[in-house]
C-alpha cells in the first residue's frame, strides 16, 4: 500500500517549509532514516528523512514550492505500485495539498512567484458580439481548452495576468509555453509584440504630417513595468519574524527601562581574563559575554523576569532554568540561539558556546534544540556604533535587553571632569508579567554585575 510522506513540523514556530532540493529521484529505493530532500524552515535549512522503507513513487511538489505542515510532498511504496490512491486522498482537500511550483526553467519563477494565483481569470471567450465580429475566436478555441484547468480558467502565472491586463491582451488568445500549457511572462511579451505588428499592418499609411502619431509602441515596452523595483520572495524566516514580532509588539504591552553602565572595571577585568584564557588555549571573552553572564546571574535572583505569559494556558510560567538567547544577524533575518543554564556556566564556556552557535546560525546549521526554550534574550548592536535602541520582546520571553556601543565620554568624579567609558542598555518588559519596580530591580543588578564583574564569578 502506498505510504504518504508529509511536511513535518521542524521547529516550534514553523507553519510551512520550502522544499529547497530533492536528494532522491523517483523510482529510487530508500530506507528508513534516508534523507530525500532539504527543507528551509523559518530557522534553518534541514534534512528531510523518511521513516519507512520503499521506492520513491512520486515527488508531489517541485523544488522551491512552499508547503504547509501536514501537506503531502511525496509517496513511497513498492516498485510498480500506483500512488493514485494517496494522491486522490490528499488532493480531495485543496487546502492541505499545495499546487506544484512552476518548473525551474519558467521565467516567472525568476520573479519569485511560487504560489498559484487565487484571483479568477477572465473567460477565454467574452460572449460580446462586437468582439466576435472583430476577430473570430473559433480557430483558437482548442488551444484555450487545452490550457484550461478544471474550473474553466486559463492557466497563467500572476505576473503574466498582470502584464496581459496592462497590455489589454485577452489571455484566451495567448498560447502558453510553460508547464502544462501555462502562460508565462515570455508568452505575454511575444503576444504583445505580435499584436503590435498586426495593428501596424492593418493601419493605413499615415500622411507625412501625422507620422509621429502613428508610430506603434515598441514591442519591448512590457519589460519596463519591472524596471522600477526588484521583487524578492518572502523567505520562511522573514515571514516568521514578521508574524511573531508583530504579535509581540501588538499584544504584549511593552515598557522600557534604560541605564548607563560604567565600563571601566569591565574593560580591565576582561583584559585580565583574556590573558589567562589565551594562555590556556581558551576563547577570548567579549563584552557581550560579560553581559550574558550578568543577565543570567541576575535572572536567578529575579524569577519574575525569567518568566513567560501564556495566554492559552491561562498562566504565568516561572522557569527554573536560565536559558539566555543571543540575537544573531544572518542574511535572511535574525536567529536567536540559546545558551542553556547560562547562570551555571563560566565566562570562558559562554564565550566558546556563543561563537559556535553564531557560526552554525550563519551557516544555517542550527538544530531545533539550539533555538528552542529560551527564557530571556539579549540583542547587541553596539558593534555597529548604535549607542541606544529598544528591542521588541522575543515571545514567549517576558523581557529582552538591548545593548548599545561602549563609548568614551567625559564624566564627573570627585568633583572633577575626567575621561570615562559608558555603555547604555535598555530593558524591554512585558507589563503583563513584569512590573516597573521588578524590571528596575533586575536592571540595577545587571548594571552592578557589569560594573564589578568579579561579583558574577562568586
């Protein structure tokens, strides 16, 4: 009996995945645990394994297709078995089975279009007597029928429909060169050029004085429509960032607490620690590592900050473990790998683990265990020269700390103006969980620990 292979849930925030590449061919024998494809989630590109032995009877979706969780992506079975029963079962629910993406050679795919259009197309024949008299449609009817889907619509990409509308072309009169007769961009461009040529041939020779007005529009005009912008498909990561942070910003009542931190002792202690670490072959400790450790120690003393507001469960959950997420910028957006039990780890261990996680994040090699389960988050833009900013809370955390750049400033000590080093940090708090005094007390401890780093080593 054929076995369906569905899109699995590969992360706690995943709603759909993009099938990046097939690694197994139809007709190939596979075993449980074999990787048959690579899937891009909102966090990383991951291997898709099968859990049964058999022959890959059918690859249901094309590379580049966006597939919701639980949708059919392949069918396994015995050699020679017909996958029709599985395809029929999943095909009966249009919402659960995505339409295959256009072939890799389709020019419309270059425009980033991977989803089938939802708007109905104009009928192939308008039924307007005037139009019928002007151009008999009978010879072209068979071609239109061959390209029509089950609902009677002409198969055409969204870009082709838009271009046809701009050019005033009837898609029913355009021959499609895409998969299964689908009309794509190049077909509309060719049809627009042909229509211009026919119109020019039918036009009587103008008088010399009227020649400028009779000059036909260049056939290449349709390409101008895309010259003013570049379209980029929304990645799964960017889609998830938008959804989760919009949810956080508009549902969690944020308030912000800002303090300036004296960094002189932190600079001196860091130099001493790095001298010892390098002598022992360890990783160098950054200022961000000092902040991570100070937050972890302070979270242990302030469990109300180390909490989550869970609306559906009807509870505020105070976490026993202190797991600090570190925001890492990647090309597609932002990832937040987690330093687990950061309050129990030394600075050298935090430094080494942070660098390893950041490298895996940028290489999109993170595993779900690397990003799930954070109880607090830090975000550092100091390396870009940003002195101060506010960050959006990373749900379901109750707080996030935004770290600015360390800067040389004049300060007053013992009545005299002397050079000093200062860094601004801002705590964003979810008021449903953390009150002003609670957040202020936590931030005061973070400030104290950074200003005297030896205190976090006790």
